[in-house]
C-alpha cells in the first residue's frame, strides 16, 4: 500500500534500489546531495546535479523538465553517506515562473524499479520560494527511511545549497544553471499533449517486468494559446492537457483580419479544430500466439484524427526507446558498480591476496556482472524488437508531413486546405540500435526557428567534408525544409523570403526560384538585407499592436497575415549591428505572430562575432546537414544522433512538390 506522506512524516523503505519520480506543472531542475551521519555534505563530489548527474548509487537528469526520474541504489552510495536529499529548483532565465507559488504543487513519488509506489508527497503551501528540499532518504540503524521535507527557499538554489552546508553555494548554483541553459539549447521540442487515457495506448509486451513504467500523470494546467518559448527536458516542456490542440498561427489570423466588420482580436485558434473529446484508438490486433506480444497497429494512440494519433504514437515510441535504453544503461552501470564493490570487499582481506582466492573472487564477480548485463540486454532486445516492429508498421502509414522524402506518399501529395499538426525535420537514433529511427517532428505552426549548422566541427562526418561542399549541403537542407513547409500549408498561407548577401547560394536556391514560390527574389547586398528585415520587422510590430489593442480590422490591407519564413544564408556575413539586432528581434518575437527564422551558418564562425549572437543561437533549434549527436530527449537526456532527411538519388520529388505548390497557388489566385 502506498504511503501518502505529509510534511515531516516518514516511512520505512522495503528495498534499496529505487526511483524517485517528480511531476511538476512547469520545468524544474532536479538534484540531490549526500550527507553523512550529521547531515553534512562533504564536498561537491557528494552533489548530483545537471552539470554532474552521476554519483555512485545516484543519478539525476541533465536538464530541467516537468517530469524527472532519479535513480537511487542505497547500497552503492559512497562509504559514510547516510542521507540523500532531493532538491528542486526553478530554472533561471528560461522565461518561466520564478516562484513555486505560481505553479501547481510538485508531486514526488518513491517507487520500486517495477514502478510500484512506496511513498508519495505533494509539496503544498509554497509561495515565494524558487527552490525546495523535497524529501530525504536516511539511514536509521540498519534500515532506510524516507521523510517528506518540503522546506522552501525564497533565495533560490544558492540559499538551499548553503543550507546544505555547501561551500561557495553561489558559484555552484551558477554552474548548475549554466548546465541547464546548455541543455535547453540542444533540446528537441516538447512532448505531445496528453489525453484522458494517458500519453498513448500501448500494446501488451508479454513480459512486463522489463519495460519502464510510469504512474499516471498529475493534473496539469492548460496549454497557453500562444507560447513562443520552447522550454527544455526534461525544462523541456510546458505540460499539456486534454483540451484540443489550439495551434497559434497567422493562417487563422488572416481569416479574422480579412473581414472589415470583425473589430475583435486576431484569432490564432485553429478554425477547424474539433472541440469534442478525442475518439478512442483503433483496437489492438490480437496476438499471433497466446502469450506473445500483440501485433503493432499504426495509429494506436488517442487523438482527434489519424494524423494526431500517429503524432502521439511517434512520441510514445520516442519515449519508450529513451526509457528502455536508460534502464539498460542503468542496469549495466549497476552491474559494474556491484562488481567493483565485491572485488573491493574480497581483496580488502589480506588472506584473499595469496594463492588463488583472489582470482576466484575476480572470476565470480565478473561472472555475476556478465549475468546481470546479459539479462539487461535481453530485456532491451525485447523492447527494441517490439519498437522495430511498430516502426515498420507506422512508417508506411505516415501522411506526407510526417514522411521522409523517399515515402511514396509524396508522389500523390496534394496541397492541403488545413495545416497538419507537425512536420518531420529528420530522424533520431541511439547507438544501441542505429537502424531503429524515430521521426523528429516539430509542431506547426513553428514555435522555434531553426539553425542549419554548416560548420565542420560538429561531427566526424562534417570534419571529412570540404568547407564549400558542406555549406552547399547546408543550404540544400534549408531549401528542402522550406519546400516541405510550403507543401503542407494551404495555398497562400505560407511565404518564404531569402537573404543571400553575397549571392553564393544561387545553385541550391534554384528549385525555389525556378518554381516561382518565393515571396520575392533572394535579397543580396546591404540594401536587400535591410529591405527584407525592415519588411518583416514591420509585420511583427503591426500584428503585435493589433493583438494587444484587439483591433484586427486596423491592419493595413496590404499586410500579408499568412505565416512567413525567412531563410538566411551564410550568416553573419553581410550583416551590420542593426541587422543582427533585427534578426534577434524576429527570433524572439516573430514565432508568436507567424514569422520564423531558418538560419544557415557556422556556429563556431558566428561565435567569433562576440556574445551578442549567443542568445540568437540559443533561441533556435540546431540541426545539421550531416549526421550529428547533439540533440537531447525531454525525459532522460540521452545524446541522440540526428539524421537529416535526404532526397533519394535521382529523385525529382522536390521539383514535383514545388510544382504542386505553384499550381495550387495559381488555382487559388494567389
């Protein structure tokens, strides 16, 4: 039976290998300190935080997140450690809340490795505090217990660390927040909205003891209608509710502003989104044989449409793979740690150092390590096989917006009358099985711009390419992304502008120019750069003022209220200080009113222009024209290898798609 603790109450722990699960209504930073018999933290080597997430017997997340899982093995803690204190703090400078009183009360659960809850604690009565000691695990005689603490600190992380006895707490707090900021810059988009039945409906996997499970999510606040900030993991995510997805975007604004008699605010809600409860997913196929996993089905998640079911299913596969690999890696680390401890105990006796006793102890410890690692690998292989079977079923069923360029669905694609929920911008995989690819989907309308990194320092593949070839490939990648966006928006509701200061991207831009789908010729030279930036900055200013004043009918009749994408090549060459400032403004303020950036530049080269560009880079999602391991998931923070979408050799799919866009525009009179 689960013990529901109140502040100050304790409960005996029946086992020593545990998970501590945190659910919050906003991204929080999670960490833990170790204390001796007097509760003293002996040094920074006894503190686990996002910048140093692992200690013997303890592992925390590497980034801020609305949900966390902390792994604890009490038997593997360093000698002299008698207490584990779990700490939570709000990230600084992420644009989120600055006090716990402004968010739902965090919920903390201590569970076994099978997900069974042992004790729970809801941290209520917090107000001005921005950091809190949530609970502590402590040893009394030969037994471990958990105590609900709930001690808040208005002075934030530094004050809380000082109360733990940490030396120079302000410096350590700064280090932790910097680690969180770095993780935010490389994080993928947040998970999809949750549904009444849970994040997704999964088929039975036969043996359930090896699949990571999670308790039902705590109630969450509504998703903001327009939130241009993209927070990160783990940070990573503003929680969603069971309300229908209301995607912000100027496509709806155009309809609102077109009528002279509206007189109200611009409506960024999706004009055709249903507001009824989502239908249940299709029933699972029966197992091929009794006791065997059910056959996977495309669209086995909840949603209002098949596209939304597939979207949620892909995110479920993403999370399943992240957690399955995390469980495997944790089990292997535990096996190694246990072997080291057994060897230390055996060889600490001088009698075992003589003769064959020491060799036998080593062989026994290694055999046990190999057995544990083998069992963990078997469990992982079962999960991977099920996910691979699911991927094989899901991939052919994807709509064009979710599909790769090689999917036949593109050959029958028609320009839609309604924007899809998301767009695929690449694939992700982990080294445990590189052929199991998870589509990387970003929500539409875009909540965050993109930076296509053309530098040679990002990965081994990039280092082997010549500079000119890599830059051309980066621009071709940007053109392909622009084409995909044009192809999934209704005619006239998405415009693409291009800035090419030196005219060096004429070759990669040729498909867009020849198809006649650009808003104007690529801008070159200082005059062209200034003209395009002034036009888009004016659009952002006018729409923002109309939204604030609730005066949609006051917008100029010549203002294009459709969404705008600005593709910038070879940044920051050709940009003066004013142009850089305008780009930063568009990156920060543009997504909320339908103006998005797609930058093509070398991150390392841009850094030479000083720290003024750092906020711009951090506000964008970095992708690469070649495979690179730089993205983190929002659950456990794995480093995922990003694979860009490639057009099959000899294929004319890009030209066919752009021709369809041009034809749809002509038919619509746009």
